[in-house]
């Protein structure tokens, strides 16, 4: 098969000319080849090239031909080079063969042929190459029938899967990631091998594992990958808190839902409405504390009281363990996990202005994302119940908009600062300032005082009398 018609990017001709002049046998490899054969509509901004020889030498010659606008990085320890040009990244590497030690995924590397290089690839669908050589420009080199596996939607290793996965256990995460992204089935022998080698994941850095997990979460239907991670026991190696969600306990006529599979539904729901990875993480962790909070109440059934607050407290530790950022992104997830029941409670009761103000105050600019999370949390199989929730959430959203337009509570700051309070009442910083500030906040959120300076001063003068303070006027 010749794929010349797909090589429309000028870079291919440029590299082919350099390869011809330098007498370096050169090929396009990896995801670019796979995706054009899948007709996958994805903006591919990174393309991998393999040459029989020095990838660094080839990159130097290509960079020279492209001119001053190229940004080139050389990684001599790995024998690779990266060129950034025209908003695209081109990686160059010499073809090689690899051998592994049992306690490391870092291979012992030797120079090799294009066939050796294809042998070391993770999956047949990633082991295809397109020739850039003048004798067969555009020809597909497919030694493991990868194109057939694309047609049957199969994830399969080029060589013995036990060797492939044991050598580099990260490939097990990648197999599941590709299955989730492409909606492909993992071939039976390969699946069994992942189950057998799951504990080999321990030699992989958490950063690399989490990078693959994030890609699974960003796939169109993340539950595909998350179920595979659970069923193969890979999830058990690095995320025991999520594994603990699985299972149903029954006592008499009472049983609770399986919180693991409920969480997967919530993630699929939210993925339809966002590609914000941190909002997706909020969905993943929204019920994470339910196993610790599970209690049985006679005559009532199973309860999970306080799981939102404990879940929020668990977020920093989970982020630290999984090597996720411990910054504003973590605080955002913690906030949404902690608040995720608030709009649901409001949707079940009569919605008061005071409750809406407090929700706006606590959620701030994240209120819309919080509502998206809550709507995704509706997984009932009862159509009437779902319809009622959706109707009530619309009412909550309407009230949120009305209250915000009227009272400007989102990201609220007190109309009077602590310094002004100290000046008005001639007091030093201390508990009296805190009492006045908190009283004013509660009064404004409860609708007893307008969110403006003059009304706030009058309120605080009255409050000050209660605690025996006098103003300076």
C-alpha cells in the first residue's frame, strides 16, 4: 500500500531530500501513521521519524535546510533530537534494538535496522512505518499486520505480550489508554498478560502512570479505560482509594449502589460537557470518601453522611500520591468535592435566597462548574426522578443568576475592610474585628443587610453595641 497522497505536509519532502543526500534510510513512524489510516480527525502537531543511522545527524541537516526559524533540542543520552518548526514538533531517532533488565524499564540500546525498530514498538497499530526513501516513497511498511488490527479494532503487541509488558510495564497503561481513546478491544492473550504482569507497574514512576491516567480521563468515554484498569488490577497498584468504592453491601432489604460504577457514570456524563481535566478529576473524586463514611441506620438503610467534607480533606493527599499538582488546581478540585452536595440539597428543597447567596459565596467563579458536576451526578434509572432533578436544577441556576445580578455575591468582599473597622471603633486587631466582620458577612448573605458600605456601617454600629464597643462618631 502506498500512502503518498497523505504526505501533504512539506516537511516530508524536505526530510526525504535530506535523507537522500545524507544516504540515511528514513521513515515516518508511530501515531501519525496510525491516525491517517484511521482517518482520525485530530490535529497532529508531533510527528516521529526514524532513520537507519544517527537521528541527531539527520535532525541537524534538516534544521539547516529549514533555516533560522527552527528550534532544535538534542538529547545525546537518548540519541534523539526534537525540531520545533511552524507550530509542529518533529522527533528524530536512529533505528535501534533494545533489551531490558527485570528491575528497570530503561533498555539497553543498540543500533539496529528498521525491522529491529518496529519489533520494539508497543502495539501492531503503532509499529507501522511510511518510507521517505526515493526507491519506495510513501510505501507502508507493516510487518505485523497493523492495518488488519486497525480494521478489527484490536490492540495487540507485535511480539510475545509477556515480554512486551514485562520489559516496559507502562505499555499496559498505554494499551488501556488506546483502548479507551479508540474504543478498541485488547486482544485476549494481551489482556491476560496485563492481568498477569499488573504488579510490574511498580517499577514505573508515578508521573508516567498519572500521565496515562489523565489521557484515559480525557477520552470520549473514560469508563472504558477505568473499567479495564480495575478488571486487570492495574488500578489496584496505584489508586486503592478508587478501588475501595467498588462493591455493594446488603443488610436485610437494604442495599446501597455500587459507588465505583456510579462514579464511572458521573465521569462519562461530565466528559460530554467538558474537557477540563480538573473538573473531570472532581467527578472522579466526588464520592471518594464514601467507604469511610458508610454507616447502617436501623429502619433507614445505608448512609454516607459527611462524605463530601472528608472527601475534600482527602484530595490533597491523593494529589500528592499521584504526583498531581499541589497548587490552585488541587484547591479547585477540593472545593468542588466539598461543595458537590450543596446544589443537590437546594434542588430538593424550597430554594431560599439566603441559601443561594451562601452557595455563591462559597463557590465563587467555580459555581458554573459546580452545577455541571451536580448535573452529571444524576445517574438514577428512574426517568421521573431524573426529570424532577433536571427541573429543580434549572430553578437553582435561575435563582443563582437572579441573586448574583441583584446582590453581587460571587467572589464577595466585605464593603468594609478590617482596617476600616479598627478605625471606626478605635480598636486593635483582635477577636472583636473578627466578630464584626463575620456578623456582617452572615447578615449580608442572609439578606438582612444590603451589600453596600453605608448599610454595612449602620449594621456594625448596632452589632458593636451588643459587644460593648463604641464608634468614633
